[in-house]
């Protein structure tokens, strides 16, 4: 069977196999090197052997030139390379310092000298090269920028640094999601990946695990016209590559420090009469180590970072409470609820000085501001481990492990007695295998599993006579009594992903076909006022045990102070095919199509249980059904005028599949 027939068979099998998805794993985690080989007369050289050798690890990538003297090396790990061409009867002219960036196509033309005219090795250093083969618009950032540019000096430096790119701006506070507005889209359209591994929360659009700045080798932001292997949203595609070891041992220690001595007093604090800066101590420190296990074969890298942040929880507005004499007056008034007054005295300290009065049962009660500055913390631990094994010239394996742990306090309750723990742990492991069937046909297989556990329980405090402590708000004194009205809540997400991509170079065509599968197991609990929420216009209404001014509300879905999850998982599938057709050396067409399929989340299927509320001809409640015709074609071009490679013109269009469920 010739390759054309085999390719048609593969495409047909994938088309039949696809159940495909709406949100897919970003596949490209390397770069590509392409170009032409010429002899001293300028004629193209066919069947020359082209080799790219990593200057850090010694890894070698090899291919041969076509009849037109062109070559293409796919799945080249990011880094610095020496590239050369060899041909019997000629002497090689190696080119050093060829930089391979993430998701970029590097054009590097090579030359050969006559063997008889060369008696010593001549090495040429590469210059700056534009991507002349893809229409996608992207920005690349290296590790040195993450470490040295102040805007990147935070736990999520990748996101901050992207603001320096053209077409990337602040979200302006519009919409949910994490990250900037890319191409005018809201942050909900952004997608996050670590070397192609899905790093997204499907509960609230955001990245799961954070890669510390010192563990990032490079990251890229795809902004527009990206290929069909990328999907999931119309915003930015953030793809991070983790550092790896080399043939030399290397390591680092680092620390970022900020504390209250370097911070000015906030106006909200000054209004409460506080003349010294509240506590704020941020001391982020860590270290890295990497090197060879077997020279030129097996490498490792590790990073650990601890970021303890201690600060003071300050009330957003001035809160009033009865003074000590005010509490005495309240204790002597008839007709007040002893239970309600006892709860107020237990959790709300008396004000030092009276500034005004409130009326309770016709009696003036002196009240004054109370200081609510309670210690709090938000501590994070992050770990990164990577291992790379160049088993042979045909097989390369990569392993990645990420951990992000968060321990903090939810201070939304306002009073320190109602602060509750806010834990969250994320683990991500990814294994990749790259196999070269031949220099012109490569396969990329990846298996990834991630799990996040972020559940916040309510405090164990009980209100007398109730099974939980509700949230009580008193408008006249601007006081809230009780935990965060949204707890208990949280989410647990497990994401198993398997993907495969086959790349084949045939003459002027670079074909890419792939399939991706996700099994997302998600339980979530997030309902309003699970313990009850009651608003009183005056404190006196509560103390007299009268009905609240805003009717109390309590929604089911959780019980007591412990999270009870609801299933919301689903399956995702996607398949795609792409052809980078090099019409001329300076003109490439990018032609692709993507098919997606996603099952209806389990929680949404429960809509059918509301069928009792059907009104024939007006509204009906049935189980939603997924669409089966989500196709996303891609068309783009890259054109470099002339032969200098100094200019590149890109353009194209794509269609994003929009998820709709039929009822």
C-alpha cells in the first residue's frame, strides 16, 4: 500500500471513530526547522542529510532534502541548535545558534562547499529568522524575561508577561475568567496548557496548576489564526514549556520579598484611625536543580517554591457595635431575645468610644466603630519535576509532574470567629512519547491526568436552636454576623486525557492528523445561601426577634457545614487534519478542519426531572442533546516578499464551533 492510500485510510478511520469535542488539548509543544540546501553555485541539493544537534543535550534530529532541496524537521524540542547538511562530494557549513522557539517554524537555509576547496571546518552563526510558514499570530517569551521583568515577578508570571504583547490588554474587569483580554475577547475565552497538557478548570475558567517563573523554559501566547490542533476558545492559547536538564549540572536559589515596611498605609485603614501599616509579609523563595542522569540520553529538572503570605484582614467599611454601656442598657431592656443578644455579645466586641446612637425598643443605645484587623494568611507551595529520555534517534520520552497547593483563610465572614479554612490542591502528571517512523513521518502520543480538590467547608459553629450558623446582616450598623454566605462550597475535578498526532512531510505538503479524548469527572457545590441569609434594616429588629426586613432564603444542595457535591462531568472528543502547503519557498497555505463533539454534562441532564412543569406549546423541560455537526474549518497563509526573509505577511480566517444543546 502506498502512502497516499494509507493516508486516506487513516483519515477515514478517524472520521468514523470521532466522537469529537469542543475543548481540546493543544498539541504543539515543540518547534519546527525548515529551509533549503544549496551548493556553491546556488543550485539546490537533493537527498542531502540535514541534522540539527542540541547544544545543551546533544539530541539529534535528522531528515533528508527533497528533489527541490527543501527539508523540514518537526517536533524539535525548544532550545539552541547547530544545523548542518551533509552530501557526498561536499563539505558541510554548519550553522550554530539556531534558536527553536515554541510553536514556531524557523527557516534556516543551509549551504555546502566543495570538498576540495575546504581544508578546515567553518561554522556560521544564525541570524534572526521569521516564521515564514504559518499564519498564526503569536508572542514568545523566554525564561530570562520571566525572571528579570518586574511585571512578571508573581506566582503567575506567564499571564502577567503576556500583557507586553501587541493586541493583549487588561480585561477591564469584564466577565469571569483569568488572564488578559486577547484580541478583544473576554478572559473566559483563554485556554491554558503545560506542554500540551490540559491545565484548565472546567468549573470556573482559569488555569489549575501554576508553573513558577524559574521553572519556565519558554511560553507562547497564540492570538489568532492558530491551527486546528488548538481549540477550546476564541481568546488566547497559553502554552508553557517546563525547563529540562542538560549535559551540565545547574541550579539556582531565589527569593522575592515584600513586607509592611515597604507598603504605604491604605486610605481605608487610615479612615479607621490606624497610623501604622497593617501586617503584610510576602516572602516567596525556592530553588531549582537539573542535569544529566546519562549523558546525551537521560536528563532531569526539579523546582520547589514556597510562598507564605501573612496579612491583616481589614473590614472594607467602618463597622459599628454597641459600647460596653450600650450592652448594659440592652441587657436591662424587657422584650428582647436573650438568645439573640447573647449571640451578639459572644461574637461582637464592644466599641471603645460612642460616636452615635441607634434606637432599640424606643431606647437610645450608644454605638461606635470597632477595629476589625485580624491576622490571616494565604500560603502556596509549588513543585515541578521533569524527566527527558532520548531512548534512541527514533524514540524520545518526556515526563512532567506539577503540584500546586494552597492553604488560606476565607475572611468574607467579616469577623475573625467566622474565618474558615480555604484549602486547594492540584496535581498534574503528563507522559509523552515521540516516535519517528522515518525522517518524514513522526508520531506524538500523550497521556495526561490532573486532579484538583478545592472544597471549603463552613465553620462548625452552631446558632442556638439551628443546625448551622446563618449569615445575618444589620444595615444600620454595617455589621455582618456569620460565615461567608456561599459556604460550604467547592469543586473536585479529575481530567483524564489521551491524544495522538501524526505528522507526515510529502514534497511541498506537511500533513498533520490527530485525535484527542477527555474524560472529565467533576463534582461541584456552589449554591446561594446554603445555611440561610437574613437581612435586618436595624439591629433592634433582630434583638426583638422580629421578622427580617428581607425575607430569609435558604437553598438546598449542601447540608450543615460539609460540602455535598453534585456530578457535572462529561466526555470530550476532537479530531483534526491540517496541511501546510508550501506553494512556493516564500508562500505557504495553511488548510485545516476540525470536528468536535462533547456530551451533555451530567448536571444539565437533570433538567428532565422538571418535566412536571411543562406547558404544552409554551415551554418544555427535557434532557438536552448534544450537537453532532460541529465543524471548524481553518484557512490561512504566510507570505514573505522577496528572498531576504525580512518581512512576513499573514492572514486567514477560522470558525469556532459554538456549543449548543438541543432540547
